[in-house]
C-alpha cells in the first residue's frame, strides 16, 4: 500500500496500454497520474478510427480493465470480432476512462517535458 505522501506513479499516454497500466496500479492501491497529450483518451487511435484492427476483441481488452468495467455493468463485445479503432475507443477505452476509479487520474492536453526519478533529477537539490 502506498503512503499518503507518496507521489503518484506517472503513466504517459492514455491509449490501451496506458489505461491498462493505470488500472493495474489502482488495483494495487498505488497512486497514479495518467498524462495524455491529446484532448481525450486514445487520441492516436482516433486518427485512424475507420481502420479495422488486426486482433479480435479478446486480445484488445486487458483482463484487469475488463474486471473493473464488468463491475460497473459493462459487457464485452463479441470476443472474436475485429473492431475498428473507433469501436475500440467507443466501446472499451472511453467507458474505461470514465470510471470513477480512473477518471480523476487522467489529465488530457498534457505535455511531458522531462522524466526523472523522485529527487534524483539534475535540477533537484538534496
């Protein structure tokens, strides 16, 4: 369990992998902050939304994310169907990002300009 004063773990990108990573951290009780450069989650997928992805739903949905979504009444689309990127966003990533467990951790229109270990960056004074 994280201590109240621990800084959040930064996850960069609110696409399928970033959202799944955030869900796993939340499930472990760790503080998380998810930074997305776009104006909404899955901004990159939206750029090619009309394209059908190469994997069926069963490989597109993270198990921890699925469990969290199902706890809120979500139902997974046909596991063997191949979604378009728009369908993946609309039927999985947006519902996931809107959950009360995850939504407060997401910051959109964010630009990450540097990454360092807490207290170990060159500008930090000890």
